[in-house]
């Protein structure tokens, strides 16, 4: 968890992102302080991760993941997906 930031798996966004990450990388559990690339992610799995997150109603970009791939940080930056995107 990021110091001073109250985002954890208890939040819906963190839970969705952690589950999507675990599914894409085929691992059992992902924690808020885990980093996508440190868990074995690469450019192709990043695209799959973003697509899965979008299907679940959140919007993140490749840039978001490249800037800071920590699950809690991504959850803090994720936006609700709008229908026209």
C-alpha cells in the first residue's frame, strides 16, 4: 500500500485491478503493492490487462501502467469508463 494512501484491496477498483492482473498473468493472488511488470507482465500482457480492465468498466492507459505499475497506484488513477470510449 502507498504510504498516506487509503487504497487497498477493500476498494472496488483495487479489487478489480488485482483480479484482472492475476487473470492475465495467470497467478493466484495480487496485492495492492504488487507491480504489474515485477509479477511477470510484458507489453503484450499489458494490452490484455488494459482490455480486461476496460471490459470491467474502468479506464486506464498503457501510459498509466508505464508511469507507475503498482496496483494501488493504478487504482487511484483509474477512471470510470464512459460508453462513448
